C-alpha cells in the first residue's frame, strides 16, 4: 500500500511558476503527474522512472520539469511559464510494482493560473 500527498498548489499569474510536491509513504517506482480541468478528461502531464528517466506531454514539454528525491521519497513538478490553460487539479500517482502503471493516487492539489 502506498499513500501519496500532494502540496504546493495555489494561484499564480500567467507567466509565473509553481512547484508541486508529492510525498510518498511506501515503495515507489515509476511516478507520474496528472491533471484534470473542469469538464475535461484527466491527462498525463509527465512521468519519471525510478532511475530518473522522464517523459512529458507535448503541452508542457520545455516548461515543466519532473524530478524526484528518492531519499525523501518525494517527487516534484516544477512548472514555469504557466498559462491559463494549465489551470487544473493536479494529481500524483505511482505503481507499487516496477512498471509504469498507476495504481495509487493522491488527493490532488489545485493550480489556478490567472490572466
């Protein structure tokens, strides 16, 4: 069983930055960030493997950076050059096994980007 807790969300002006954190209890392998805006389907923002390989959605590549601190069992999402369309609830997720499946989810943290 893995528990995930996101933090760091808030309200920011377009062009600004935010850093989200996802603290995990339990063994984690591949971890990912997802987001869901009102009226839209959940989409993957990006993921990071246990050895630090990353992948990003086209919409955020070059603006967002995912990292992890395995000693702290924490994943981060550095969001730069934020746009109003980045407004969403952001969730982190992980698998309890060494493959990129997302079984465990956090409760989410809201990010609002104002014009």
